[in-house]
């Protein structure tokens, strides 16, 4: 598992090789996240229950002092994104969405909205290199990690200048990054990923109320219990349309029920009474959303009481609902969950992230982690990757 220090060292080496006469001065980091329970409900104003992970994105760079040059140089070192690996942004022109490369829109969008929000007296040109240890397309929020790292870098960049910009709260920062992904990357995401990258605390999961953007930290300090993330290494791309389709299904269900969001549904009884107003598919999407919101609230209570058996039961229920009602799982994810379920010492397992590939998250006794990994390696039809995570903190910046 690549650490922050290793990512930073690799970036420094790459920067010095490319610009041998020019040292970087600024550095930022933002984590990825794994969602323990509460999937596909953030855009329904529901509850989600993620934690930040030690994998993340590091950005290093510096302000460019040439007053005649309004161009920003942005480069990624990732091998898993589309070409080209570098772009230039002219600050003297309107910043617009790029047709290609797609990866750059997650960065350029944050830049555009940051400038729009803070209105600096002078726009500052810069040069940055980006590296991430979050697997892209794995459901661990590589996109939000990049966005929040970028916003954190911009805060540091402008705080060190004389532009006199207003400070952003962590919630404002998360909302800005979320909006950037929606507008520039064309992903109709909810607030969970960006919020977690900004607000997470070490040794805690984060129960987020996506209706009012408030949160509660729930301790996760039991060293006898491990969060095991298993990457199916089946990649998904949320902008392909399947994610957006599910969002529209939920919007349609809420409309048929007379609500703005499915969070407003009071009970399954209310939903059942409106069964005839919906197509079977729309009803199933609503059923997942309503029950998943309930599971997430119950899960946070269970985990706060160290009731791992109950939390695990809710994880399995969540996966079944995502598989059968929301239809965002896949054969590989289902297999990973069932293999984990077969191991003594595993409390629960479920797919995590947008779906159609990516990762599962498993709550397991620390003493059973090796048995679980061995069982998956032996039975999984693909080649999985494994990560043992403890809850990590949110984004931060340092001067080099």
C-alpha cells in the first residue's frame, strides 16, 4: 500500500527530473474513502456511513511568478487515465469543460469553481504534478480524492499570495468539489465522497446526513476488528450512464410519491401503498433507497455499541438490496461477498461504491483476515487485490 510519504517522494523525484532548476514549494493530500453502509442514497438526501482510508492523492507544485504567463500547467502521473497526461489552462480565458482528457475535468472543474467562489484580486498561475494511490474505478472515490486535494492545494496557493480570498469551511469545500464533479465531469454524484475527504477524523467513521450536510463521528477504535477492502479489479466508469440512470429512477420514484427526495418517505408502508403508481423497476429502486437509509441509521447505532454481528447482518442485507433491487452489483462482487461470508470470523460483507465492479468491504476479526484473504484467493474467478484499513483523517496541506 503506497503511503503519503512514498507518493510525495515519487512526485518530488518526478518534478525535479522534469524541472531540475525549479523546486516545488506547496503540497496537499486528500484521502479516498470506503463506504461501510449507505450506498446510492446520498443523492436521495439519505444517511451514509463512510470512513476515510490512508490511500489518497498528493499534489505538489508552486506558483509561477512570470506576470506575462497566465497559464497553469497540470500533469498526472497516473497510468490508468486517458491521454494526454498533461493540460494547460489559460487563466485569461473562461475555463470550460474539456472534451479530453476526461481526467482533467476533475481538476479543471475545481479550479474554475474555486476562482468563481473566492474571486481573488489576481489569478495566480501555477504548475502541479498529481499522483494517487487510490485505485481508479475501484469504488474508493479516486475522483473526490483528486478534487479535494486540488481544492486544498488552491487554498494553500492563494493563502500564500496577496489575493485576499475568503476562507472556505470544510463543508463549503466539499460542496464546491461535488459541484465540480457534477458540472465538469458530468457525474450526478451526491456529497458523500467529497464530504468524507474533507471532514473525516482518524479512528472514526462518519455518519453523514446528506439532507443538511451535518455529520457525527462514530468511534472505530477496536484493534481486534479490521475493515478489509477487496478490489475485484473489474473497473466501472460512472459517467457511462448507469449511475445517472439510477439517479433518474430515484427522482421519478420521489415524484410519484409526492416528495422531492426519497429521504422524505416515512416508512415502507407508505411506499407499498404507492406501488401501483410506479413501474416495477422504479418501485425496486425506491425500495432499496428507503430500506438502505433505515439500515444506515441502524448500522451507525450498532457500530457505536460494538455490535459487530448486527452491523454485519445489515451489510449482507445492503448487498442483497443493491444486487436485487438497485441492480448495481455484478457476478464478481457477488462472488467476493459469498466467499467472505464462508469464513469464520467475518461479520459482514457488501459491495461498496457505485457498483458494476470495484470493491467489496468486509468487517472481519483481525485474527481471521488471513483466512478470509486465502479463501477469496482460492475461490475467486479473477485476481483480487486486498487492503486492510483503519479509519484515517481528512485532507491537509503542507509547505515543502
